[in-house]
């Protein structure tokens, strides 16, 4: 099994790398600039590829030869939160620039990656998991605020749905995932669950993606999230 993970040098991305290596998969771990923890993994099945998902130049230079001819699972995990203090993304403070920057990484990043790796996914009728967030669900939004992050993750859920429909004829399954509230750098380690629990849950959803409608938004615990 060949697995590609973006934003793989820390947090949930690194968790996915370790999870799939433990299963015996070949893993292509993509990192933005620093490999960090990836250097500490001793495995012949690990391949590290530098890939900043916003960099159009990087994107065109990402040569297919850096990846396998077939990809079974692509995990679009790379993401940013933006200013963490509520006041940094409030109605009064949020700027168009901030929203565009978050959309660029969190939504256009996965789109670019899929555009680049589509042939290898088609070759094996692979699966695409786009890591969104419950904060991208309008239905779940009862507290307002956080304009940039919410918009970027809602945007990702929507492009995932289109991808699911467009790639269905190629037998590629696409799902949006919510990892839960996980103890990583992004949450300043304040989450409710650890990386291992979140990753194992999301991997289980990916395994069982055929039980869900194309493009559905699923929590790490298997529950469908209205969006
Ligand atoms: N943690 C949670 O509770 C939670 C909840 C809901 C959704 N999520 C989502 O889950 C995903 C992973 O989150 P996390 O908690 O593991 O976050 P994290 O610890 O902050 O890690 C984010 C990862 O994304 C990478 N990244 C950021 N911008 C990138 C770019 N332009 N190109 C390539 N890689 C880039 C980072 O690379 P660098 O090290 O180079 O910065 C890092 O590897 C994100 O999409 C996040 O929005 C997380």
C-alpha cells in the first residue's frame, strides 16, 4: 500500500506517517521546509518529499518521479489556524488578506496536491482524505467568530464534495475528515484526545469510506457531521 501525507513533519501528519509505517505501508511524507521528526524515523519504507502546498513554483517542480506510480491513500493534512486569540479573527479584526492566506493553505493546498497526484490515484482507484475541521461546518457554528479558519475549512469541505463527484467515475473515493480536538501544536496541546486516537479513528474511516456517501464529512469516531 502506498500512502502520501502532507504536512507530515509534526502533529497529526507525523501521526499518520507512523500509523501507516507500522502497518507495513510505503509512506511518502511531504514536509513544507524542515523534516524535523521525520529524520528520527528509521524505516526503508519512508520517503520524504519537500512540498510547500502553497508554492505554485514548488507545485510545478514536484516531479512525478518523486512519487510512486500508484497511490492508494492521499491524506491532505497540511493546514494552518491563523491568529489563535479570538480577537485575531473577529468580525472587526479579520482582514481579506488573512482569509485568503488561510484559504490558500487549507483549501487550495489540497486542490493543488490532488491536481498533481491525480494520475497516480486514478491508476489504483485510490482514496483521498481531506483533513478539514468541524469549525468548517455552518450547522455546527453556534459561537461565531474565527472567520478565516472557518471559511477555509468550509471551502475545503465544498471542494472535497466536488472532487468526490468528479472522481467517482475513476472509482476514487473522497472524504472530508474532522480529527476531533487533538493535542497538537495547533491547539497548544489543549485538545481532548491524543494524536494516536485521532489518527487511528480517521484511518478506520478511510478504510470504511465505502460505507459513506461520496464527499461526506466524517468525524474521527465515524459519525457523519452535517455541514
Ligand atoms: N489539532 C486539532 O485539534 C485539529 C482539529 C481540527 C482540524 N485539524 C486539522 O488537522 C490538520 C493537522 O493539524 P495539526 O493539529 O497536526 O497541526 P500542526 O501541529 O500545527 O501541524 C500542521 C502541519 O501542517 C504543515 N503545513 C502548514 N502549512 C503548510 C504548507 N504551506 N505546506 C505544507 N505543509 C504545511 C506544518 O508544517 P511546518 O512544520 O513546516 O509548519 C505542519 O506539519 C490541519 O489541517 C488542521 O487544520 C486539527
